[in-house]
C-alpha cells in the first residue's frame, strides 16, 4: 500500500521550507569547502591534484551514500538516518583543519563528510517531504526544497570568505562544522509525522528488490541516469575549480566566492520557476532545454574575455539552470517508477550524477596540472551538455491529462 500521509495539522509550505533549510545547510557547506583548497594545499603540501582527488571522491561518496541512506530510510524511516548524517558531516568539517596528510584529508573530505552530507541530500529530503505532501503540490514543493540549496550557496559562500578573512581559515572551518548542526531542528519538522514504511513491501508484492530490478531494465530510467551523469560532471567541475579559474585569470578570491554565490542566487529563481513550470510542461523537454541552455552559456563564457563582469554574467546565467534539473528529474523518477521507494531510486540517479561529479572534480585538477589551463574541461562540459539534452528526448514520460478528457495517463 502507499505509505504517503498527507499532514493537515501542519502546512505543506512549512514542510517544504524545513526541508529546504536542511538542503541550504548541506549544499551551502559542501559548496564552501572548495574555497579552502589553496589554503589546505599550502598547509599540508599534498598537491593540487591530490586535493582534487579528495574532492572528486567526495562527489562519488555523496552519490553512493544517497541510495544506501534511502534504502535504510525507506525501510525504517528517515529521521535517524538524517540525524546521524548531519552529525557526521558537521564533525568531518570541523576536524579537517587538524589534518596534515593526504590520507586524513581523503578520509574527512572524501569519505566521512560526503557520506554524512549524502544522508541529508535531495533524495532523502524530497522523499521525506513527499510522504507528507499531496501529489498535486509536490512539483512546487520540490522547487522550494531545491531553491533552499541555492539560498545556502548564496549566503554561506560569502560568509565563509568573510570568516576566512576575519578569523582565519582553520577557525572558519570549525565554525562551519558547528553551523551544520543547525539542520537538526529542521529535520525534526520534516520527519516528525513521517509514517513507518511497511516491512512487507507494497501491494502486488512490489518489494524494493522488485522495484530496483524493474528500474534497471527501464530504458527511460537508464537514459535519465545517463543525462544526470553529464549534469554532475560539469556542476562538480565548476563548483570545485571555479576558484582556480579565477586565480588563473589573476583576479582576487572574492570574485570566485561571489560568482559561486550568484549561481546560488539565480538558481533560486530557476528552481522555483522550473518547479512551477513542470506542473504543465513536459519534464523531459524541460530537462533537454536546461541542458541545451547550459551548453550555450558555457560556450559564450569560454569565448568571452575573462573579466569580473564576465564571471558575474556567467554565474547568473548558469545559476538559473544549475540545480533546476533536480525537480524535473525527481519528478520523472516518480513518474516512471512510482513514489514508494523514491529515496532509493532517486538516490541511484544521484549516484550517477556524482560519478560524473567525481570525474569533473578530479579531471579538472589533472587537466590543469597537465596543461596549466582548463580549456579541455570547458569543451568537455559543452559536449556533455549537448549529449544530455539529446538523451532525454526518447524518454516515454507519462503525463496526466484532465479527468474530463480521459481517465488514463498518456505517454509522450
């Protein structure tokens, strides 16, 4: 049976805002960590490529953690999973300044912190919120949750840069770790009324194993995974290496901090707009359009003279599409495979995203060390955006039609 419960005693907006607040802290703190790359490199002397590998591994582990956490939460409920993840994430950030070798940096940045952050990632948050929000309001709620991540990016990055200047980078990281614990009260709101899932599965014997086998044989689900791989590649490359691009152009670090925060600001608009649009517009066409727009934006930035204004315009344009892919992607997962095991299924899609993220973060550092430029990475970004746009077109999306017209749902 469907375990979704619509909570009347608490506003659906409150649930979405609480989930968005958790995502704001989780994503904002993750996006702030690359601001410490050069400082960590100077402190430890491990090398830029090694640090890039640690951040690449963190992208991968963040992806691996989400379906694992989702499977546990789908069986026993999300609260304990999300609380444990928050504590682990916060502790890993706070402990990073005392690391003085590659192994400890890999363990804290690449494994522990990323695993903790995965337990409060979008798959977990949107699945928990969807248990309490009616289907008709989920697209808008997904946009609100996703926009929360952008609010975190817009606010936490410049504050982090300010903290580094005022308190020093080591104290700044400890304070960021402590700030991560502020997610706990919001988690209590999102999970307080969540029902305990049925251990016997759902009607028709559709257990999690049956659901996973069906998803992995579904061409639409596989195409969605492939498209999200490309998304992860260029998102991780830009979030990890934009500070390096700024430094290569001879500009101050504040340009990278504000550029990344502008991406977050404009993604608020993008996430809310896309979340509303996919109530009436095909989700697969929305995704294809977003990826095509990214290709155009990245090409324009690649060809343009590099000035602070160019970085600001690029950040604003890219920001509108940056995480706006999440609401239609999670919507398509539910559309194609149902909502019972949404945390697990979207976690698998996020894993594909983060495999791409691992390669984007790691290869960015390798490419720079080999060529002293990021040209090949920008060209790879453009190509992958075009591929991702094309991959979504064959997906057979099932779109609801008005009851007065038909009692069936029609594939597109």
